[in-house]
DNA sequence: CGACCTGTTGATTCTGCTCAATCAACGTGG
DNA sequence: CCACGTTGATTGAGCAGAATCAACAGGTCG
């Protein structure tokens, strides 16, 4: 495959990233383990094999913003500067493969594509934080999770309320209340504390739009 | 210059982008002119030569989120998919150069670098929207503008209150009140409606932190 | 069993939005 | 030149949504 006269992204399976890179084993990070810290030298790319990873940043006053949750197939570790200004942690026990480019070669289009996917996701999140109410943010979050997890089985929340709150720019109490709102509206059902069944997908989607 | 065993960004002047690309003239877009619309086919990259460009997205309920303001040297038009899901407009009369990659070639590391810069900026904005109050957002916005414009002459606001509001996820009334707050605190002074003198840079910075 | 952690719920406070009035700057046409 | 309309900015009053503070429930683990 070659890129024809455009910077548009091309669909490349993540495995193609491995071309021209040193193979690496999958590392298992237990829950809350740090994958890289803020200030660490940037360089390698990471690919999630299983589990969930969160990318975080903290402000001077101690507040945390989670800029992304990553699951199987997602890449992370991109950095514009020489060192990470975010940090990455395992949420629930995650398997991560490290990719180091072999010396003296240009990054491939596949890397660019994954960076652009990150950008698109971050912009989507920006819309949520800029324009939407708490209930709508939660609805959109669940909808997104549901789409990522694919099938129509209950959505599994690998992260806890606290994480969701820091991802969506609100408090965990508000997360709780928003879930309750969706429950009262008969849009979702909490099978367990971490497994949510979507009863009315249409209503959920129309909330997000 | 070559990239050694890393995906870390390298510092490449934007002009290097031109290597391997068709030269193109600068197009002048008058204020509020559309550079590309939502749904347009993605492909070419754009570089701002002078003036200011805004990247926007609208929600179903008509709210607008500005995901970025771009000034001289900034590139935009990256897209993960086949078509733009944002649209770009000139803010104040902007000169824009279009870059089309020549056929059958991989994007260079410079393109990746610019995409990563976009990503970093978007993540920074995410911090603002997720963690900061209205006053702090405005302070950070002014501080950012001031750094981008370089010298210590008054900061020029190319965009109007409405745009700032949609960029920072608030209403234009709140923008007005936040500016008034900074004025009352003797941190800034409004030389004109669009030119702001920073009286106390330390206070401004410590507000953002 | 008690300690602890996570999550839920309630009461209160406060930030920022909505609605609305006012003002200044500007352009147009009589 | 002035009356008028328009547009952007500022300011005020009242309100709504989310944060904060606090109490409590349920589960897990020592």
C-alpha cells in the first residue's frame, strides 16, 4: 500500500506498525501501575493488547484531567516534545506492547494515522467538555464505550467513577447522579456497579447527537 | 537530519514541508471566509502565512466549539478520516498556503511533528475545559496568546468575544466578565477593545499554572 | 468482625448561563 | 449633518446546574 497524493489517513492494521521495528514482548501492568511518568523521556510508542490504559495530566492545584482511555489496539505515547507531559497508567491490569523504531528511519504513515486518530478523539472530547451538560457527557461516554466494545452485550466500565469524572471534567458525585438520571429515564440498567445494560439505544444516541 | 530510533518529534522548520510538494501560492481569505467546510474531502494540508484561522465544529443543537486558533506558521487540515469533520474559517483576513503531497510518497516526519503539535495543543485546551474556572481560562488564553505573539507589546485579540467564548466553552458575557475581573485585579489593561496590555505577567501566569 | 474503600444520596453553596437593558462604534441614507 | 439601524461589548438580575460538604450503604479484605 502506498499513499497517493494526500495526507489523509489510510486504514492500516496496527500490526503493520511492527514492520521495521524491533519486536517486543507484552508487558502486564497491574491496576494503577505507571507505564510512563510525566517528565520521562519520550520515544517509544505503546500499543494496548488487552485491558484499559488512562492518559492523565495534573494541574498545579492537584486536579487531574484524563485525556484518554485506551483499549486493545489503541496506540499511545505520542509526544510533540522531548519528554512526556502526560503520564500513562494501567486502569485494570493492562497488557502493553512497546514499539521502538529501528534507527535512522522515517516514521511510517501508519504512525501518522494513529496520531491523527488520537487527535480526532481528543477533539471529540473537547466538544463534550465545551458544549455538553453532565448528563449528556455521561450518555456520550457510554455510547462511545458501547461502540468500542462492539456487540450489544452490557457495557463494561473498566474504570471507576473517579476516573470517569476526571475524564469528563466533573465530580464523581455528578457521575453518580447522571447515571441515576439515565436509569430513571429507563435508558440504562446497572446490572452490576461496572456493567451497564443499554435499554434504549435510540434515546441514548439522541441525547448525544 | 534523520530520526534516530524514536518517534519523538524533531524540530523542523515548516518550510521543510515544502520539500517534495508542489509549490502553491498564498490565498487570502477575508474575514469569516470558509477555507474548508465540514464534509469536504480531506487531503491537502494548509499553512497559515499571516492572520488567524479558526477550526470549528457544531453540535446538533447549534452550539459551536472552536478547537483551535491558528496563526502564522501553524498547519491545519489534518484529518483521520476521508473527509473533514471540522470546518476552517478565516478570522480576520488570513493568508493560507495549500500543500498537496506529490503522488505516491510517504508523509515526512515533519508532517507527523505538526500533527503532534496539534495534539499537544488540543490536550492543553482539554485541561482548561476540564479543570479550570472561567477567569482562569481567560487568563490562560491571554497568556498563551502573549507567548505566541512573542514580544511584550500589548496582546492583540484578532477574534471577537464570541469566538473566545466558543473556544473556551463559555458565553461571551462570561468572557466579558472575566476580562473585567482581570482588569479590576490590575493584571491587564484594555488599551482598545482588541488590544490588551499585560500589567502583571507574574500574576497572570500564577493564575494559569 | 472492624477498617476501609467505593459508590450513592441529600443539603447547601456558588459559578456561570439566560434573559435583558444599555452603550459605543460604525455605516447608511435622507 | 443628523436620525436610524446594526453589530459587538458591557453590565445587571435571576436562575439552574454542578461543586462542595456531609452522611450513609455496600462490598472487600485484613
